[in-house]
């Protein structure tokens, strides 16, 4: 259904709420669509499609004055009275001429589109696409089912006053996980190893689905320790590689992260946060692993930590993570969470020319013609040439022990000092110079500045737009480490000028506010914390923000 | 073709008389006989006395973490199956810390050769028991002797139908060279458990102890006979056979992936402009 709206040119935002079980439980999607760009879920609901009774009890209170609850009394085993209820006998319609019960879904979708006054042509195209593999007969049956549902709604929904004709060019619909996948594939990622863990399994699925088409080798590792070690082995052998996990799996990867640093082997790690400690709430959301991602692993070394706020940012930042990780030979972490991983957004397209690909490896002729080679040669930038083993006549030697320029293990103090200076002191300032500053949305002279990082972007941005008249602006951070300086944009001046600075985070201990203070000395005047595992809905956040506007 | 001089590495920091010297000698000889120059083979090692091994010769080297040689080696083989990949590990390294990876390397049957320097003790950390230490062995942390039965890696590998299962002895480098060559030439996962005297910490399983027990499997021994192999694998006491105990020809994982059937992944080009033309189609 969401795809129909997107193809009709509507901006769509979908958020998923599901329990950690395979069948049953109360699960829902919220689909919001609009003719203007949107980036959050709202509390009021116009149409509830109730597939179980809890949908009715949970959502009735959020129904708008003219809202409608669509249900099938045959599925719910009960009829409801009241002007807001609309009984669509989808199972009965689907099975009318011996059709299959599964098509009740198609009937229901047809009915809702009928209620909204949306023509069926786009849905019919979507059905043709989805069932292409199943053959013409299945497509035809589904189209008939959709038409019957549509007609039923046109005739029987007396309260339906919606009219949602197509508004423009089709938009693409993408979730955060797939966006990371797109960014990775476009960055030349050729090897993805992971152990399944919500909320990052979607990346593994996406990469596997593109394996044949784009030549990506995807391996389900025996555990996360293997996953990161595989990613490092693959990179050493000559291709770009990546792994993805959640906090628990990342905990197992930590020694490997340190190995990446010591051997200067690039790796990109997608870390999808979920409420913890331990197993926590597997299918829910939190921003509780920021400081863990920043400080995980023994030893001192530079790393890259990016936290996209939307699928679009995820595409670009995944690319930037690959580019910087390979340019500087340091590990990069893309920090998302269940909310961003699973929400779907619409866009006109992405500017794929903004996704550079530079092969930093020394390979082929460039390597075979070198008179000598040292994997960890001291250079002004701290970056040593990284050759592809086998391409040239010199062996490539990497070591997790402290090592000399050739990669062989050493004990002496002088070489140790030199290597620390190379890996850390020389690279870090160069890496820091590549970091983009946070983005200000709104007036630089705002009295109130809301601060957010990562996935709070969408909901806070919509909220801030509504509070603009009351002097609010928003500062959003995505490139978190190395922490952005003020050379390119003096965001600290804006924060210092504001009367109120409120940091909005989905965790209990204001990890970003603390990081900001540690890196810049700036203390926010207030924080808003949410740690119930559920994302902010627009109205709820507005309520909280209002309290700070004074 | 490399000469011994081409394979000269750093000066080993092993104790004089350590079994690792015999393994190093056998390895260099195998490289010479296989005509593999230093850049034509990759050795992945872990941490322990055996982990230092590749530094003492010349080869592409990834000296990674304790216990984690096999995932690194597996990925290397998947990315570049034209390159022979050898993993060098200690008994603590790969039967203890990295046991899980061994199980899965055998299951995948990745075309990697694993040479385990099995000294039945933790050498680098100065003499604790390892998974292959014999029952009753006294160590600082086992004042009453080791109370568990040792792992028999040959029986373990055989039970998982590992495609090449061999036992070697550091005191018989000539024989070990042959085993190493056979393992590297074998298409599939090959395990050689190499009995390696640790002259400093293992005062039970000494050269003398092995000399009384170790014997070569004869030419009439058929390594494809699994039942007989099980018997030989279990033989570890008064008599210890060395040689190829078991071999089968299960197809290696890297031969079963269509994506890399014709060209190694590392040689497959990436064309960003081509990918850009289609990658967003799924989302409309
Ligand atoms: C994660 C981790 N745990 C512990 C160690 C310490 N450690 C280094 S080598 C080793 C065991 C050595 O025994 P073995 O693997 O049998 O190799 P050997 O030194 O006997 O060749 C241990 C426990 C380590 N390096 N890393
Ligand atoms: S401690 Fe044992 S294994 Fe280590 S070098 Fe000495 S003899 Fe060899």
C-alpha cells in the first residue's frame, strides 16, 4: 500500500512496531503520507486497519474526529457498532468464487485505496510486479480481488471523505538498512560477513539479495568474532568488506576492532542499536551505545563514527565511511538503531554522483613495479601503502603485535613510539579535517536550540519547524568522531548565543550531551531522554519540547 | 623457484631445541618443492609461539589474534582462491580459544591448510595446560595434575568428516614436508596436527617420549578407508602413527560458489557507474 502512495508521488513515512516473536503478538505498521516531505510518525490516526482486536483497543483513542477503523468481522470474530467502524468482509469477498483466503489482504488494500479515492491502476502495477514470478493467473486473481475491495469501499463507506489523487512523479521508498546496503554496494563493498541480529539483519538480507547482480560475496559467519575477522581477512586479500550487528554482537567484535586498528586494515561496521543491557528489547529502539561505539576496544587508535538520521543520510555516510576508512586505513562504525533501520522514507532519488569511489589499494602493475615494499612505511601522513598480496613480487606482512615498518614484531621503545605517532598523531588531524560539521535547521539567532544526533533527526526536525515561530532551531550531528571542530562552521557560537539548548536523546544518560561537553566544554541547559524502547511520535515530542520553551 | 635464502626470515626467538624449528625447516622445504615464492602464498597465524612462525620465514603474512586464524584465512580464500592459504596455530590457539572456528572451517571445507603446532601446553604464557595436555600432567595451576581427558584432534576432525586429516611430528621434518605439500595441494580443508616438543614447559611429551612411540603409516595404508582411519586416529598412547590418516574429496566451499567460479573475487572489477544505473530500481 505504501508503495502505491509513493508511486503516486506522495511522501510516505512508515514505522514498524513488532514484538520479538515470529508469530502472533501485536505488531503494526504506521503509514503516514502527505504531499509535503515528512519524516516522523504522528499520534493521530485517520484510518486503522485492524487485523486483530488489540489494534482496536490500542488505537481507538488516537483516531481523529473523522477517522475510520476498518476491520473484517470474520477475522476479528466480532462486530463493532459506532460511526467510526467500517466492516469490510475481505475474506468473504476473496473467497467468493473459490478464491484463496490469502487474497483477503489484497481485498483489504483495494478497499482502503477505495476509501481514499485512489485509482487502482498503480496498485495493479504493484501487484503485477510483486507476483511476476507466480504467473499471470495469480496476478489476475489478485487484480480482481483488489477491484472488488475497491468497489465495496466506494459503495459502502459513507463516512469516507478522503480524496487522494496522484500528485506527482513516483518517489522511491527505502528503509535505513537498505540505505546502508545501497551505500555499501555503491562504495564497492564486495564482501559482507555477519551473524544475524536484529536490527541489522536487514543489511545482511539486502546484501545477499544483491550478491549475484553486483558480485558481492556474503557469508553468514559462525559468530560475530568470526564476522569481523572475516571482514579483515577479505580486506587484506584485496576487496572492500563490511560487517553489521547490534550491541551484543558488537561486544563480541571488540577485539577484532582493535585488530583492525593495529593492522591498519580498513573495515566498516554497521552497529544497529537496540535497548540493552544484554538481550534487552530485541525489536525496539534506543541510542544507548554511542559511548560504547566510541570507546570500545583496548588501546588508543583513531576510528570513524557516523550516525545517519535518515535513509538518505545513511546512503551518503556509508559511502563516506568506506572512503575514509580505506583512505586512512582505520575502522569505521555506522551507528543506527532499530527505528532508523526499519523506518521507510520516500525520496525523488539520490545524487549518486555524490558517492565517490577511490581505490586506495596498491594493486596490479602499480605494485609489481615497486622496487621494494613496506606495509607500515613511515610517511608524513601516517598512511602507508597497502598492497594486494600476490599482485607484486614482495610479500605483504601485517601483525597484531607491535611491529616495524615491514610488519614484523618488535619490542623496542623507539619503534613503538614511531608507530603510535604514525597511527594516531599523524592520521587523526587529517581525518578530523574531513569531518563535516553539524547542520543547523532554522535561524542561527534562535533563542532555543534543540540538539540531536542520529535517528532523532526526522521527528525533531518536524517538531522544530512547528516551533520556529517560537524561536526554535535545531542542530543535528551525524559525523560524531572525530568530533567536528568549529573551523568550517562555528556551531558553538550559535549554542552559546542561545538562551536554551536542549539535547534530545533516546537514552537515559544523555550520552551525546556528555560527549559534547567533553569535546567542546559546552554544557546543554537541559536534556530530554526517552528510554522506553519506543520512538518519539511527533505530538509527544512537541509536548516535551513545549515544556522547555517557557 | 625460491631458494632457502629467499625464505630467510627474522631470527627466531624460540628456545633452543624447540620443536618449532623442525616445523619451520619442513615448511621452507615444502615451499621450495612446491615452487612457491614468498608473495605467492599467504600464512595466517594466531598468537602463541606458533603465531610468530611466519615472521621467521618470508610469505604474505597476517599475524592476527589468538584463536582467530581460521575466519581470517577463510575470507582470504573466498576473496582470492588462486592464492594458497595456510593457517598456523597453537593447540591452545585453535583447539581452545578458537575451537568454534575449527568446527566451522571443517564444515565449510574451505580450501585452507591448518598446521597446528601441538605442544600439548601453553608455551607463550609459560606452561599452563592446553586442551591436548595429557591427564595427570602437572602444571602451576593444576597442582594435582590435569583432571580432564585430552582432546584428540584427529578423532574430532574425522567425526566431522574433515576432508584431510593428518598427524605430523616436528622431529621428522622430511616426513612433515611431504605432509605439508599434500595438505597444500589438497582441494579442501586440511588439518595437520603436528606433535611439537616444547623443551621448556612440557616435560612429559619430550623428544624421547615421542621417539619411542611415533611411527610412519606405511605405503599400504589407505587413507580413504574411514573405519580404519578412525582406529588410527584414536591411536595415541604406546604407539602414535604419523601420516595422512584420512582423506576424502568433498568439494571445497570455494568451488561451490557460482560468483567466484571463473574469476577470483579480487580480480572482479567494480563499475560504480553501471551499478548506479540499476541500484535504485528496487525501491520504486
Ligand atoms: C584473547 C587472548 N587471550 C589470552 C591471550 C594470552 N595467550 C597468548 S598465547 C596463549 C596460549 C598459548 O598456547 P598455544 O596456543 O598452545 O601456543 P604455544 O605458545 O604453545 O605455541 C595465551 C593464553 C591472548 N593473547 N589473547
Ligand atoms: S616455550 Fe616451548 S614452545 Fe615456546 S619456544 Fe620454548 S620450547 Fe618452544
